[in-house]
C-alpha cells in the first residue's frame, strides 16, 4: 500500500512538472512571436521613415532642378503609430548591412526605432557628429559595428541628398563616464562621425570613429 | 496477498496525457496561426 501511495505521489509530481513545462512552452512561444512582431514593426517604421526621407530628398532635388531656391530643411518630422520622429538623414554601412534613419530625439522611443544623433554639428558639416544606436541581440542596429576595421566606409546622407563617405580610422571600448569620443576635433576642418553603442550588458561603450577624406 | 485495482488510476493518467497532447497541438496550431496571420491584427498594440 505504501508503495502504491509513493507511486501516486511520484506521478503527481511528474504531472505537475509536465503542466509547468507546457505553460513554459506557451510563454516561450508568446515571447518569440511578440519579439518577431516587434522586429517586423520596427522594420516598418524604419522603412516608412526612410521612404519619407527619400521623398523629401527627391522634392528638394526637383526644386533645385527648377532653380527654386527654397531653403533646405535640416530635419523633417515623420509620424508613425502616433509617435513623432524628427529625422535628420540616414546612415548606411554596407559592410554590416546597416541602413537606418538618423533621428534627432534622444528618447527611448527613438532609440528603439533607429539610430539617434547624440551630439555635434548638423550632418555632413565640419566637426564631430556622434550617432548612437542600441546593441540589440537580434542582430540589428549597431551590434555589428565592432566588425568595422580601418578604412571601412560609413555613408551619411543628409536631407539635401548629399552623401558623404567617412572612413573608419579608430575604434575602442570605454567606460560609460568617459565621453571623450564626443569631443570636437582640434582641426576645425575635419568632418568626423562617431558611432556609439553599448557593449554586452551595457556596462561600457563601444565607439567607432570615421572621417571624411 | 492484497490485490489493488489500479485501472482507475491508469484511466486518469491516460486522460491527463491526452489533455497534455491536446494542449501541445493547440499550442502549435495557435502559434502558427498567430505567427502567420496575427501581425496585422496585433500591430496597433505592439510597441516598437
């Protein structure tokens, strides 16, 4: 009889474990789907913003062709899903497959959607402009900037449609408190782009510096 | 010698396992349906 009771108890424990495994499976599937949907939506937002930027650039080029000397905007506002994004231009790094709008807002929503300008002058102007991006483990944003080596090309396009190639010349890891990589160059004619992201765990910052030749 | 009838226990276990299999099948079917057709419906509720 005792053996039977022990057997029944064992079976009950086994049943509870199975139920917990099934619940865990449901949670895992839900999280996977949510993560996938979130990434799909982020891509939609990104594509939408880039299309708006391209429209703007084409409009400016058309105006220039008609010798209409309207002022070239330094930023445009794109609204998507009720969130306003102020767009300054776009960044392309072919080597690691980055093609993102550059946003002005230094907010969580902006960082979740795309790359963000942290500091510095307007895009494609003299000085050091720093651009930050998340280091998501899903393989997007700036997670791969650590693969950039000397002379790799970072292309920045502003809203006038001007694209300038910047060539990587420096990279490194530094502490969160050290923001020396944001400093303006001593040579006032230099055009520098600094890409910044977190290291794994977010305890340090990884930066890549590139300059126009 | 004492004989114990375990047929009821066996039936309960079988029912339990059938329930588990059904819930797994539901999980797979529901997961596939949501994954392939649910995005447009759930899009407004997803934050970027």
